[in-house]
C-alpha cells in the first residue's frame, strides 16, 4: 500500500533535500547535500553542503544562494510538481544510492511529505521534470530527484580567426540559444545571428567541458597564429586556445563544431568552415613544404619547396625553370610535408616557389605563362 498522501490544493512552497553520499563516506570537500526551496512568488534559496573530517566526519555548509525567477517559470515548475505528486506517487528504492526528501505546502498551509532514492527518471507527459527545473533555474548541477547533476559543459564559445586577410568571428551561447557569425575585410562587413534553442543546447551539453582542453599532439610547435578561442563552462571556468587554424592546431572536437554550425545554417561563406582550411596540416618549424607543380596541360609534375604556409592545391605559382631559372607560371597539384632527412629530393638542390597567385590577385603575367 502506498504510504504517501496525494497532494491536494494549490502549491505555495516546495522544499527538497537531496543527498548523494550513498553507503560509503564521500571524499573531503565533495558537495553531497543540497537544500532547495522555491516559493510561489519566484524566490529561490539553495544551500550546498560538503563533507569534511576536521575531527570526526560531518557536513559543512559550503554556500548559500538566493535567486528570483519569473512567474512563468514558477508556474511551469509548480504545475509539473503538483501534477506528479497528485497522481499517486509511487516511490523508487535501491541500495547504495543517494536519497531525497520533499515537502510540498499548499496555500492552506497543509504540508505533504514524500521521499525516494536518487535513481530513475521523473517523467510527466514526456517532460523530464528534473531537467526542466535545472533549465528554468539555470542551475545545471542540481541533484534534485534523480541525482544527475549535469557535468560541467560548455556555456559559451567565442572565437576570432584571421584567415586569408579576413577577420571572422564566432560565438555560441547556451543561455541565449544563439549562434553569432561575423565577417570583415577591407571591402565588406557581414553579421549573422541564428536562434536555434533545442539544437544549440543539445550540442553544448553533449560535450564535457574537459574535452575542449585537448589539442592534437605537437600542436604547440606551429608557425602560424591564426585563431583565438575562449570556451566558458556552466560553472564559470575558462579554457583559452591560440594557434594555427589547421588540423594540428585546433581542439580535437573542432570538426564537430563546424559540422553543427553547417547543420543549422546554409548561409555560410566563411573561411573557417571550409574543410580545406581547418583540416589542413601546416608544417612545424623543422619541416619543409614540397609542392608538385605542373605546367600548362602537361601531366608531368616537378618538386618545388614552398616557403608560404598558405599554399593550396590548384594555386597558381611563379617558379624558376631550367638552367637559366627563367620565371614561369605553374599549378600546384599536390602538397606534401617532410623533414629534411626524408625529403623526396635533396633540399639544397630543390628550387623554391617565388610567389603564389590567389583568387584575389588572379591577374597572371602573360609573359610567364
């Protein structure tokens, strides 16, 4: 038989004590208990307790917080809570897990008490009650009924790129559910803001904040400094990266971010989303770029050393040709990176590319063709 009385009336105050310690004693300093109070006027109190061993094991208050939320948020939270506990609440119990105790007080000051273990899901009409409360209070690390305080995740990403004489900026904001993009050069200035609440939140929650710490191996020894990225977590911690905008200079999960941006907008002509740029590998200080260059319609290619990091396949280049080193325009067909000991042709005997012709300066000298 269910020992809990179904809630009746209109909710005035909701109190919840959640403790995650379980059977074993927690480590010193770990937050193990939260006391949450929400009133129908929008006032919210949260007290956090940690575990310590000064002389004997005990709980110590770590922090008390006070918030105000909107009437809409209160109504939404209270409607879910009252409906859930009105419909014959059936507790879930398990061994060696945390516990919660809740008190619901109606406007007639009658108190209703409920308890359970921090397990399972609390779903009402396909809505996860705990996740909704975390979202409405903007407190992702609440224990609540399920104990699933969200791990530290990314709250904002801000990035600046200097690519091909263009200044490009990006920001992704969890709270605003907003993606911002801007593009600037000497001739134009473009700004774009995209709202996509569910997709942006789901993407940022998918990655633990710690995953953004990781860069590929050898990423510190690159020639170019083409980007700055600042990543802030839901707990206020910050990661900053600066380096070459290429396959070995960017965080490991960067390609996933670019794919996500492409999935929510098709209005993109930004260099930073182009795979041929962000998946490119730039040479380290001790490495040499070898380009295979062809001339005219010939399929034969010749090796040249390139001292320009921004060379791309199909670029037109000016190179010395023949014993007299006359200058001629060729096309880069392949790019390879070697150290001097593994070079396909002796470094001291390999000629160098004189200059590169990009799309912006495609007026080729006719006498060099």
